[in-house]
C-alpha cells in the first residue's frame, strides 16, 4: 500500500504520465458510457439493421457542429412524424364515410447549402379504397408549390427529387429541374441562391372509408447530421465511434495482459526447471520467430473466422513466445541464484510456490511498463486487420470505419471527417498508453531514471 | 564433471589449440542443425496454417465445383446433351481440376511434398495467381514484385537506421538538451503504425494540397523517357517511404540514444574523458566499438526484414510490392506462394543468425565462438 502510494507520487511528477493517465481515464469513461447508453444488441442493430434503421439519415454528411466553423452553413437533418409537436394533424369528417386529414409543418431553413433529399413516408389503413393525398410546399415569399397528388397504399414513400411529375412541373414554372434547387431557391436566380426563411409543408389527405386513417413522417435529409456524421450506408458514425472504445480497450488490454503474463510465467518455469523444458521453450521461441506473424493472422481471418475473439486468441498465442521470453529468462536466471530463493528452497517451498510467489513478483516492476506500452500495438493491430477487410463481422470498430472510408474513396471525395474521427480516437488511445508506458518505464527501471 | 576437470588439468598445454578448433566445429554443427530444424518446423507450421486443417481444401473443392458446374451449364454446345451426360462431364472436369491443384492426394501427404519442395527452394507453380507478365511460377511472381519492395523498404529502412543511429549518437552527447527532450516527448508517436501516418499523409498531400499522388508506383501512361520514369517513381515513393520512416523514427532514435547513454556511463569512458581524449575518439573507440555487435545484429535483421515488405502500407498506397502479393495470395488460397514467401524469409533469418555468431567474434574480442551461453 505504501509502495503504491510512493509509486503514484512518482507518477505525478511526470506530466506525460499524468496526461496519459487522464486520457486512459477518459477512454474508460467513454467505453462505460457507450456500453450503458447503447447496449450490445442495440449497437449491432444500429450498425447492421439495414435501411429500416437508417432511412432517416442522409448519406455521407459531416457532423452538424461543422457549421460553427463554416461560412456556408449546412442544413441539419431531421425527421418528424405527423401528430408530433409542430406537425399538426387535423381530421375533419365531411360525411359518414369520408374525412379530410390535413397535416401542416412549418420549419426554418436558414442555410447556404441545399438539402440532400426530402421524403414523406405515408402509412395508411383502409379496406379497399385507397386514401388520396396532395402535397404542397409554401416558400417564405408566400408562393405555394404543388409537389404532387397521389393515392397511397398501406406503406408508401414519396421522394421529392425522384418524382418525374414534380420535375416537369418545376421546369414548367421556370424553376431549376433539380427539385432541391427548384424548391429552395430564390425564383429566377442564376446561379441559384438558396431562399432563407420559414417554409411550410402542407399535406391534404382524403379518406373514403369509415375507419380509414393516414399518417405521415417527414424526413429531411440535410447536409449534416448529429455529432459524428454518417457514412455511405446512412449509418450514424457515432455508434461506431462510441462502441469502438470498449472494443479497442478490451482487445488491447486483454492481449497485452495475457501475452505479458503468460510469457513471464513461461520464462519463469523454463528458467526454474531448466533442462529439456527450458530447451523446448527456447526452441519454440525460435520457431515462432520464423512464422510470419501478420500473414498468419490474415490467414486465420481469411480462412477461418474474423470474429474479434478468434483473432484475439490467435494474436495472444503468437505473441507469447517472442523475444520477451528470452529477456525475462535472462533476468530469472540471475534472480534464481539469489539468497532468498536459496532460503525458500531450504525451508522446503514447492516449485510452484517459488515460481509464482518469489520469482514472478520480483519482475512486476519490469512487467508493468511493458504491459502498458504493449497496449497501443494491439489496439492498432485490430485496426490494421480491419483495414485489410478482416474486421469483426458484427461489431462496429474504429478500424472498420476507416476501412469503409478507404474502400469508398473518402479521401478522393473529400469526406475527411469519415477517416479523421476514428483516426483521431485511435491516435489518442495509442498516445495515452504509450505516454504512460514511457513514464512507467523510467519510474520502475532505475537504470533509465537518470537518463 | 570431474573427468572434464581432470582432462583439463592434464592436457592444459596441448589442448588449447586443438580444442579451439573442435569446439568451433562442434558448435557450428549443433547450431546449423538446430537452425535447420527450426526452419523445418516453422515452415511446416505455416503450411498447416495455410491449410487450416483441411478447411481450405473444402473451400477450394466447393469453389471448383461451382465454377465447373456453371461453365458446363453456360456452354451452348452442351444444350442438346442429356442431363446425365452433362453431370458426368462436370464430374470429369472437377476431377481434372482437383488433380491439377493436387487436391486428389490427402493433405497429410501433400503437406510433406510442399515442405520438401520448399526446403529445396523448388517453389513450384502458383495455384491461382498469375504474375503480371503471365507466368504461373511462384519464382516469377515473387521476383516481379521484389524490386518494388526493395525500393520502398530499402530506402525507408536504411535511411531510418543510419539516420537514427547518427542522431542518437549526437543526442547522447547532448543529453538533457532541448532536442533530446524533444525526441523523448515525441517517441510515443511511434505507437501508431506506418499505414496510419500514410492515411494522414494522403489526406494532406494528395487530397488537400494535391501535390503528390494518392498511391501506385508510376503514373498511368508510363513516361517513356527513362529519366522521367525515375522521377515519376520517386514522386510516388515520397509518401509511403516517409510514412514508414516517421512511424518509427522517434522511438528508434530514443532507443539508440538510451542504449548509447548506458554504454557511455561505463568507467572506461570516464577514464578516457579524464585522459583528455578528443570526443570523436571516445565515441569511435569506447562507445561504438563495444556496441558494434548490437548495431550489426539490428542492421542484419533489418536487411532480412526488407524481404517481408509492409503488407498494410503497401495496400494503403497500392504499392505493387511483396507484402501486397502475399496478402493477395492469402485471398486466393494460394499455398505455394505463401509457403514460398515464408521459406525464403526463414532461410534468410537462419543464415543471418548463424553468421552473426561469427561476426560477433570478429568485432568483439571478448566473445568466443561457442563460449558458453
């Protein structure tokens, strides 16, 4: 306890160690937050759920906070259901069988860039006669643009920019033939200038049966979304960024912990018993040096399974018998000759007791810095494999986001946020552990302290 | 034990010259044999992994079956033939293709054939891969990619090595200075691998500033002038090489610097300083000399490390090197290429380790061949 306190006081003398600890603490907090906020099954659903989960999100747009630093403001995305606050739904029965169902929604558009797409998702209930709707958009200058008239089925989607009739009508009214430009521009400007102000969406519905009802959801795909933006499949990157933290930490820490402890135990056993066992351990280490580490991992990923736990297991297996075993063994051979081991032997301590209670504890000062410094390597290893397309098939990880971005040409197309967000998180994680590891190395290895 | 000491006492005068020779010969023999077995076991393990315990055979069989069935079904010439004959035809084709890939012999036998061929460096023919000039031999596939890898890895690793040793020597003299602290502060940046810096470099220099290419080794219409060609390749080389360098530069300097510092705190260095020797002499004779074995070991391992290429950096920069070839070979389940790449590395490693023992003796008179472990 006293020792721990002393070490901690020592750590606080190194600013880089304090900074590293702070980063690690933040990451752990982020990881815990992610796991609590988005449970595992929910994360998988959000990441792999398909168009039903992502339809509300625009495609490949940067985070909304970009607007703070931009001169030309990007429209933010939103989705609202008829009947929710602001989106009024009024039902006026006109005869026993028919009714008019009207929706009205006013929204502000004060941006300098046009939205990506506007959509209306209709759901309706009826027996045999389809309800009918007319859609209008009232621009800030008071003009009413007819968007479309259509009979709707139980589930019907209306996409503004894919409606041929709307495009024809806009052309006839001497507006731009791209519906987004046509609807949101000041009339008769060339090049088109976005018209700012309050717009109003009006949906006039008509039902022809007693129990028939219409509901609508208005989805506005802007040019920015949430805190992290979206990717090519309209997924919210925030899910992957949040869930990347627990996965990266778990992978890095487990791999580092398992490899360093196992190689230390094996080195201790070899050094203690000597003979053929020691010889065998040495030979295995040499064989392992011949094996191409990354290639073996890629083979396992390609042929067998890309599950992160399989990859973790193989990584640990391949990293136990490395140079570390040799260097630990060299120190153990020295420690083995010391008098307190002699004393332990004299009072009849078992081999197990000597190895695990006398030999290994002596090495903990050496173990801790190595362990902490090894974490970044494993965190990046997971990302590297994901970059090669061997990321976990189910879980969203930082490496997989970078891989998606790479393979969809994010750098060519200028979607820098897509690569930078996970990359910065990876870098911060790596730096945090590396800085702490460096400082610990100096604290625990007095030989380096003066240097 | 007692016999040994007795013999030693008796023949202490005469034994000296003869025993040195036998000792060296014995040591060399044992060393060569252990290294050879290490290579054999290492390569055989790779062969086993490349086959995943028969799992890859199943994948390949299914693959062949599907391909052949599709070809037979798609061929218009077969349309008038009965389904029975068509199936027979497909089966024959499948058997033929399986024979070509050696799938008709059990893996246990095939694996030893791979092993003996590999050990004799008969790399054989690739199963699915073809080199750019159309050759199917593993030798050509590897040789074709070797120059690209040597260019990229050679430039970056050699620069990295000499530059960091040189800077480290300078820093170890100026320890505690601003630059020294700078290197210590920056050394955690080496936690990130080179592809990671590669992505940042591409973003900056290719996407934003548009001054360097995104990737590849040479522009699409290859310049016909030799001089232009070299310039063009160099331009493509800048980003991958510098990301390989940056990713390990500071840690490498830091490690060498710490290493040199430990040696320069030895008593004999203080003694030399006290004698008033010029610092160049101290550096050459008292610091570099005893550290030479370590420097040579590192350099030798670096040189053979060039062989493996950088799988991910090459992939990110679309560099046509060996690393990417190996990655593609794995994707094609092409065992001969994977084994070929591994065996060459294993041999290079074994030979280097073997030779290093003798190099140590040459550069450090304190070391004896086979003189204890």
